[in-house]
C-alpha cells in the first residue's frame, strides 16, 4: 500500500470490505461514505468479485490491480453504482477469459467496424469489443438493482460521457448482445 494511503475495513450485508483512500482528502472521505451508503442500500453480492475498493481524487476508474474509483460524482449514487459494477465485471471476466474471448469473436462478426479510441470507443479495438461485453453486463446488473427505467437513464447519461458508441450500442442492441453473452456462459447468476 503506497505511503499516505488510509485503509479501513468494515462489513456490510455479511461481506467484508477493505476501503483505501489514496490521499485522505475530504473529497475521498465523502466518496468513501457514498460507497458505504450504496453498499448498505443495495444487495450487490451477485455483482461482487473484488472486495477492496480504492478511492483516488482525479483517477480514471479502473479494475486492476485494485478496483479504483474517483470522486467525480458526489451527488450521483446511481452513476457511482454503475462505475462500481462496471469495474467489478472486469474481475468477473478475468476469471472467464476464454468465454469472454469467444463472445468478443462473435461480436467482431456482428460489429466489424468499431471505434478504437475515446470518447466513442475504448483505448483500442480489442478494448472496445471487451467493453461491449462489460457494458452489457453492467446494464443487466443495473436493471436488476435499480429497475429498467433507472438503468436506462444511467446508461443514457454514460453514453454522453465515456464509451459513447459502446453504451449506445448496448442500449440499441441489448437483446442481441445478451444472447451472445448467454451463449458463452457469461451471464452472472
């Protein structure tokens, strides 16, 4: 753990969590409280694969080596929830790499031309295909946790911010992508 990092551990809904604050700033503390509030409000056991969460001012959220969130959305629990689930899904897919690659190959056939850089796509072509899988699973989780209407709202907000083409495609072609995920055993149950 880097010097200056604050770490706490707590249990919510029977799950033991570790929470790291990169700098211990006030905004990181507020984000930590927000995460605790989200974990108390929603049963996320089905969508949890990494139990250490790092909060870091200014970070681009990422899954590895530790699930890391930023402090950008202090008033939007729904957006933070979506980001949390999104990064958790990367951990899920790491455990199922062969199935994920099979789904990606099938998606390449359906979508032969994809954006390969932000803001429409991810950092490269492979990552864009990977995020069709991740974001479809994120949408599935949000529909389960928040309900379809609120999940649609969150996805539409995200489609204006990051991975724009990916989020729009997941919303427009969800049934098709969901079928691909099901065929490759990637639905989270």
